[in-house]
C-alpha cells in the first residue's frame, strides 16, 4: 500500500523550508490512537508482518508505503487514516523538537558532510532561481527548521494532510469486496 500526499517543497512558504520533509518524520511519531514514538509505529507494523516500510519527500509529494500481508490490509488502512485524522492530537513541542533534530542531522549527513553535497544544492538553486518553486532544497535549511513554531507546523498539517489532498494505491493479493 502506498499513500501520497500532494505536498512537497514547492508548497512551502519562504522562510518555512523543510516542512514537508519534517512531516515525513512526524507521521511516524504516532497519533491519538497509536501514541508513542516512531518505534511504536514501526514495532506495530513489524509485529503484523510489514516489510518495505518508509516514507519519502520530493518537490511535489510526500509518500508513505508498506508491504503488508493481505489479511492485514485493514490495519494498514486504519494506520493511515489515524495519522491523517488524529496526528495533531498528540503533536507536541517535544515531538517537534525531536524530529526537527533528526531532519537537521539528516541534512548534515546527506548534504553538508558528503563530497559535493552542497554543490548539488547550489546546482538546484542555479537551475531554478528564486522565485521558482523548485528553488531551495527539499530537506530545508537549519534556519527555517529552527524558526518553525508548533503553531506553524500544525497549520501546515491542517492545510495539506487531508483526504482531498491524498491518493492511495493498494495492490496485491487481497479481496476488494472485503
């Protein structure tokens, strides 16, 4: 199963880069009915046979995917609907701070501390000069991530993480009538 939200770096306002990628991480922090940390979400899916489990963010979309046994499809659908409908019930400053640091560290590991990492970021900026929507970099900047308030992040979620902005693909050996 794969769920795409039609939100990525192109949807971020100036000074608010990295929000879509931040939510890629926050969505694994649980929600009202599956509250905890990301280990809780991954452990629940793992206990139910999930493989190939993750999420990614790009310029135009953020997606979440997992491969589940056919008899666990209902659980996978419930998890995605619970995150979509009830994530904000448990999103607090501690979860925001934790995932903000995870994203900042990921930026260090994938962009700042690898050969030519900053050159790739600069190349994107040169190919798509400001104010082009692809100007910047999907992962965001340290400054923008640090300036993000809990309210800013909650507003971003309310705008983009809703049924009318999502597409789901379900493939495999399951019975549609069930």
